[in-house]
């Protein structure tokens, strides 16, 4: 879901850090952790999180009722736990609601695996069997570039000799898998209408958006549910099972991220890198200072420019912004569980800088009610999460919600600490 931007496919980003109770070492450095426990890419899902280490090992933590952690069990894990497929060299991961997908790269091959719940075919295995550990999606393709996990559907891009084809599968009641039949799709199926030229795809609750290269122009298309204007096509109407261009005719999109019922994207306006959002804004998740529904892209409130990456959660949004030599992190929207990382519970309909002593954020991901991010300095990485933590989705060894970024632990908890806010 809840996902990064087009630019993150081209630039492999890294980790994060924070303020609050856990400020590591010195403000100017990173702890000398084993490389196996330094995460360079993190993904926040519904109630769980996953990350890829610099040693290409895949770890997950949080809710595991549907085996979405891939650890070959159904126990919740309160700190990072390696998936059952330890022999694979993982590259990037996407955490959905009750399933996850990730790409493993080795010897020039890039294979795609999914695990967890499969009631809607979201694992792409051709059947409805759930997977307690990573299962390769059907087709045996070895050229996968990027994957996204929505609530109950998945999409991914294959290189196909440089043509960059887009495939989707899983739940399709609103056409989010891009199939006009509105039936469940159980194996990766080429997108209907515009199959090639795709650079990045993101899955929301029941809609999907992707950036397409059309002779050097970066066009943005969305499909699926449009009950709140989340497709950005100028109207609030029925579902669209095929790609529809986002209103405005812009051809300079560099990033996009789909939340539950809203979407945000970044445009390169002559180098300005401005951020726009559309769809539901009831909790301020559009960041334009308003609320209600908006069916067309609206610019972010305040000084809008220099945004480098973004992530839309269920009802909140976060983004990284260049400020001179700094890379600052801002969030806005719902904040009932501290998912904005600003030290309190007040929501905001405008961007608010998170509470942190650090300013070198490189990658981020927003889940249902929690957020995770990575900071990078001199080739070393550090990961933090904040927000709701009833299943251990923050990975700090506890079940306590955090209102400021808290470092993901590298130690297993000594006891099952479940007395939190279920």
C-alpha cells in the first residue's frame, strides 16, 4: 500500500532516525551495527512492517495472524524477525494488509514472491492457498523491477526487454487489478489498455496509480474505486477498471503514492518538485489546508517545493523535503496514534515537521496508523517507526504506541509485552 515514489525505483534510498526516547550515539553519526541489521528499505503495511537489510536479508515484524510476516508461523513479532526464505538475496519489499510481496535478485534474475493471506488471489500463485512463507508468483518470470501490495491486490512491473510491462492480480471488485471483468484475478495479468512503458506503480485500498513514460513525458494514470475522487480524474463517480489519466494533462510526474481513499504525487515543475494530493481529506491527509473530497490534484499548503519522496498511509501522508543540505521529514493528516511523529495526537491538514534531531532522511513508508522511515549517513543506515503499536508493528520490542520516531530494535524482546491499545 502505502508506498513510496517513482524516484525510489531509480534511487535506492535508505534509513532513518529520530528524536524522543531513543537518540542513538551522537547527532552526527550512526551506531556501528552489524550490516545484517542495517535496513536500507522499509515498508509499513496495515499492522505490520518489513525491511531489507544491507546484507539482503528480509525481516518483518508486527501482526502475523495471516502469516503476513513470512516467518513460517502465525505469532506476532515485536522486533525484526528474518523470513523463512533466508537463502534469497532480497532487494525490495511491499507490505499490504494481510499479505506482503518482495523481489529477490541473484545472478541477474529478479524473481517475485508473496506470502500471507490469499483469499482474493493477492499472492498471485493461481489458487487461494495462504502462504506462511514466501511463495513465488505464478509464471516463473525473472525480470521483475518493482512491486506494490494494496489492501487485497498486488501489482508489479516487469522489464520485458526494456518495455516495462505492468501486471496486477488479486481483489478486483472495483477494478483495482485493472481487469474489466471485475472478477478476482489469481495470477499476474497484463494491465488492460496500456500495458507497457510503466516506471512505478502504487496500490491503495481499492485503487491503483502508476507513472508511465510516453516519449519522455511522465504521465500519471489511476484505476479502481473513485468514491472519494482518489483517481484524480475530475469527478467522483463509479469505479474504473482501466487506466484513466489524472486530471490536468501534466507530463512531469516523478512520484506517486496511494492511501486508503486519497492519492498524492510529486511533479517536477522546472525543478521545483511540487507535491499535490486528491481524494478524501476528512482528516487532513491531503495537506492542502482543507477537508472533504477533492477530485483533482491540489497543491500542498504552504511553501510547496523541493519534495523528494512521499508515502500515503490510510488517512495520513508523509514526505521528505530537501532543505539546503538537509533532508527533512514532514507529515500531515490523522494523528490519533501519533503516526505523524510530532509528539502529540493533534491532526493537521498542513505539513508539520516531525520531532527529530536528524535531517538526513532517505526513504519512508506509511501504514494504516503507523509510519516508518530510514536515515542514511556516510553509507550507514538507521530505521525508525512511530504511531500505533498494538501488534509490535513499530519493531521496538514493545506494544506501546509512540508519538515520536523510535528506533527499530536489533534485539528480540525478553517477554511478550501485550498490555497496549488493542
